[in-house]
C-alpha cells in the first residue's frame, strides 16, 4: 500500500515519519517552489524521500492524506476530480475557517471533487502538530466516513502509528470534528494563548 501525504506542514512530516517508521511506503506532495529549509524536510531529503508535486503524489498513492494549508485545497481538489483517482481513499486532516454559516473543509472537498471515498481523521491535531503537543500527550484522533470497509482500513492505519482511533460515525459528522478543533483554539485564546489545549474522550 502506497500513501501520499500532501502539504508542506508540520502535520505532514509528523504523520509521514510515523508511517515510514512502521514500514509504509510514503510519498510527499508539496506545492511548486516549496522551501525545504526546515529541519524536518531536510531530514526527509537525507533519507531519500522524494518530494513530488501534488499531482505526482496522488497518482502514485492508494491512500491520500490532505495535510495542506487551506489555500492549496482548491489546487489539490482539481487533481482529485479526475475519475482515475476515484478508487483512492482520501483522508481530510484539515480544518476550515470557523464560520457557523459555512460548511467544513470535508464538505468543500466532496462538493469540489465528487470523490466517492472521502473521510476525516487527524484534524484534532492541527497542522502545527507536533508543536502543539510538545510532550506527546495526545494519543487519540477521531475519524468519520460512510463506507464500512474503508472505515476499518482507516482505523487500522490510525492505530498503526500509535493513536487510539475513535469512530465518530458518518461523514456528515466531519463538521462536528472541525468544531471540536475550533473550540479548543477558542479556549486557548481566552487563556491569553498560554500553551495549546486538546480534548480527550472519557468513558464513565
């Protein structure tokens, strides 16, 4: 199984390194002219990890993780629109700008691509992860989507890299997962931005 991780973000390198450490084949897709001066990207290049274009990474992958800044979503969606990509599993790990009158990024991706296999996971970590969790305390992520077999596959991929996979139901709940991310960010702002915050699920 080949994975593509799209986006020049901290989350992209963090997830990519975790999957590589577990023996998975990972391709990284970045925008044209992407600057690789950050240490994490330099290390990947030293490890002979290819940095491809979004289109090239998508073409080589079976499973695609979207870990990009929002400004690049439209460009990525233009490639995911092609029917040749519709057999691939797409995992949206991003968060839209908070606005109760707008849909979430996952809805945008669905509408823009008409892709049949779109899922949500890892968005609770944020694109700045692991900087948002310097003590590595976050051990879980929520995921949602509509297909039974794909949900099982996604759960296995999440657990493969050491996270607890919490099933949040159908894809319509992607908006709720983004709301959880925005809520923790708002609470952090009220606390004058002192550190980052994360939620954990407790069973009573």
